[in-house]
């Protein structure tokens, strides 16, 4: 874009009456806002009643605006604009806008030369003349397009005139046959009469259909009225079994309440029974553990007592041997019996172990141990039987109470 073109554009815009001053520095960088404002003003000057979108906020709005302006100028003023250069909004856009401003400026100059006043009232006269003659301009453009289309059609018809002349001459020279004309007219009249009859039949069918539909509607209304009366009668009459039904319903409600109460009580008693069984089981397990601990403790004490008694017996048996005849004479005389008594406390009673002889042998010791073990087994059996008796008593108690509650 040259400096001269930019200067000419600013001068033309000033001459056309653009309200804003345009500097030559405005188009050094892209300025789409100013370009859009100038294009809208130029379109309004060319066609005041034009409908061009003015939204240029988004990219799609700017593209639509440029396309609308280019299409308007192409259809109305036959000016082809480069949309890419207009969208650049720099010096190349000024070059495209020069096409519109030059047309408007030349029109203004022509009008001014015709009037003869160019010095003082350039913008005012141009505005007045353009605004008042805009309708004439549109009419002239429309007439020009119609003249062009009519001329092209006339030219095509004149080209066919050679063939059409011969056909026209032959048709005019042919004599008119009355019979054929009468026949054609009768056929046309017959067709018209058939169409009239068909239309009358359709109208009669419509009337009959309307009558049948009215009869059906009336019949349905009567049925509706009868059904309403029957419904009112049924609503007013009370059934014979209704009293018995209400009485049975009340009894059922009472039985249901009783059932709910008993079911709730039964659930509560079952939960109490389960809780009692759980406590009894815990007590039984606790007593069994305590008994087992006591048995273990008693066994330990019995073992300690048996060890102490065996040591005392060993100390009584050990006697120093005499030398010479004393030892020999003692062999022929039986030794005096020694009484040893040991008391062992176990369980409920005490068992005493002892003999009347002077010395103890291994067999006697084994017999004493066996006797102690038999006593312990007897005591354990008695304790187990007692615990079983206690369990049976504890189980029989809640079961008997549960039976009594269920009886109640």
C-alpha cells in the first residue's frame, strides 16, 4: 500500500463526510475495529435501508461481517472485494475500500458538476441528493436488469421467427371445420359436467357422513347419561354384606393387635431365655475352670505330701549294722514292727497309709501309690457327677419358667 493511495483514501472519506478523522498512521498495524466502522458507514451511505450485522466481537462474527459486506457490494454495486485483504485490516484493506469510496466520490463529483457548486456545500448537497434519490437509483437498477433479461428473451424469440412464421401462415390458411370444433366443445362440456356430478356426489357423501356422525354422537351422549345415572344409583345403594364386612374387619383388626402383642412378648421372652442360657453357660464354664484349677492344685499338694512321707520312711528304715555276733544274732531274731502313719488330705476326707512291719519294701510303696491314685480317681468321678447334677438343675429351672410364661 503506497502513501499516495492512503492519502487519497483519507481525502475521499473526508470529502464524503465521514464524521471521524482518519490518520495515515491508523493502518500501519491491523485495526479491524476501524475497518469495520468504515465499511458499515460506506454500506449505509450506499444503501440506508441495508441490513448488515454489526457484531465483530468474535472471530466467527468478523468473518460473517466481511462476507456480508462483500456479498452486498457484489449484488448491489457490482463491486468485487477481496475478503482476505479486508480481514487483514491493514493497508491492503484500504486498497479494497478504495473501490467503494471511489464510486461514491465519482458519483458525488458528477452531481456537483451538474449543479455547478463545488466549493462550499459538497458534503451537504451530496448527502441530500443521495438520500432523496436512493429509491430512484434502486428503480433504475431494477429496470436495467429487467431490460437486459427482456432483451435476451426477445432475441431468442426473434431467432425462432423463421420457423414460427411458416407455422403461423399454415394455421391461418387452413379452413375452419365446424364439425371438429363442435365435437371438441361437446367433449369439453361433457368433461365439465362429469366433474360437476363428481363434486355433487362428494357433497352428498359429506352430508350423509355428517348425519351419521351426528347420530353416533347423540347415541354416545345417551349412553354416557345412562352410565352416569347408573353410577349414581350404585353409589347411593349400600350393599347387603357391607355391615358384616365392617364387623369382620374390626374383628380382624383386634386379632391382629393381639397377634402383634403376643409376637412381641414371645420375641422378648426368647431373647431373655437366650440371655439366661448364655449367662448359665458362662457360669458353668467359669465353675469348670475353677474346679480344674483346684484339682490341679490338690494334685500338686498330694505329690508334695507323698514325697515328704517317702523321705520320712527312708529315714526310719536306715539302721546302722553292729559288728561281730550282734549282727549274727540279729539275723535270727525278727525285727520289731514299726508303725508309720502318714496323713494325706485330699478332696473331702483323708487317707492314711502305713504298715505294721519294721521295714518297707518296694511292693508296699507301689501298693500305697496305687491306693492314692484310686482315691483320686474316685474323688474326681464324684466331682464330675456333682457338676452334672448342677447343670441339670440350672437347665431345668429356665425351661420350667419358660413353660409357665407360655401358659400364661
